[in-house]
C-alpha cells in the first residue's frame, strides 16, 4: 500500500499528533514505536490518507481502535475510587447542552420507564416500582470530558440487578438509553453489569433534583460524564450498535476511565 504524505488541504504532522491523542496508552506505544508519524498511523489502522475525507476516516478508525482496546482491558472487578461525605462537592455543578432553566420538568406520577429490546419483561416501570427495589449508595467522582470533576453521593438500585429482574439477555452487546431532554447514549453490557453502575434515584440524601436528572439518572463512575444519561425514559437491550448524542458527533464510544 502506498502512503501519500503530500495531501492537499491536510497537515500530515498535525493529523498524526491529533490522532495520537485519541489512542489509549497501549495503542500509543505501538504508534510511537512506528515513529509517531502519519505513516505509522496508516500501518496501525490500514487507512490510506489522500484527502480531507480520508483523514476524517482515519481519525474515526483510531477512535474505534481505542474503544476496542479499552473494552479488552475493562474488568467488572476494577472499581472506581470511592470517597467520604467530607469530599462531596457542594454545590455540585450543573452540566448539560442546555441551560439549567431548560432542564425537563417531569411529573413523577405520570412518568414510566419504558423497557424494550432483548428482554423478557417489557412492562413499564413507575417511579414507585423503582423505589421499591433494593438500593445502594456511592460517593464517587464525576469526570467531565471538558476537564473538570466533582464528587457526589448517589443512591439507587444496581443497573445489573434491574437487568436481571427484567430478564435481559446478558449476553447482548449493548444497553441503550433515551432521555426526556432528547439525549441518548449507550453502554457495553460489561459496564452495565458493573457493580457500581447505578439507576440513581436520589442525590446527596434527597430525591434526585431536576437539574441532576430527575426522575432517573444512570450513574456510571467507570466512564466519562457524558456516558451518564439524565432524565431517562427508555432502556433497551440490543446487539445493534446504538451510538449516542456525543458519540455520533465524534466522541470515543467506550470512554472508560
């Protein structure tokens, strides 16, 4: 395969630098062993680069390689750090792609969690139904891709226990979520079954506030913050790649810590 390094409209050195930032440490070592150049990226991904479009394709392939390696290294036995009450960030930051005043207003008595896909029981769940399930609490760190972090206390049922309760196919690849604020994201099944992945119904000892995701947030302390959906109204289990709001805009899909 011939690698074309003189590419109209593409800075080869800058492309290689940007792609290197996307790689996990294991992939980055292989990349650097290959001189850290565009040529080594071509060998790593199998993508030749001849124009701006193929440069974008290469970056997408780098992101996919990063996802695959992170998934291989992921373990349900590896827990995110836990903290004490004294460590909790107060006030906890609001973060969304809209202003705080635009957070959805949801009537608790009318809300239902829809369940679909590769599950045995598809009956919707009321908030009272979810509140009747055994709860666990965690004080964990939310790490935002924008560079900030905050520690909060979250309580609710384990997502893995809920998936077992509804007879989900635990051998399926993905668990996806759709939200009242038009957001959506998805997890690999191993992360969904992780003991710290939670269906959060309360925050800091009180009912989950509107700005933090009422009535239901999926808390995933082993992932970056954008993988923690708020205002969830549907959960589905599938083998078809579901993507997500930010994932479809170029963010790494796995995004584990």
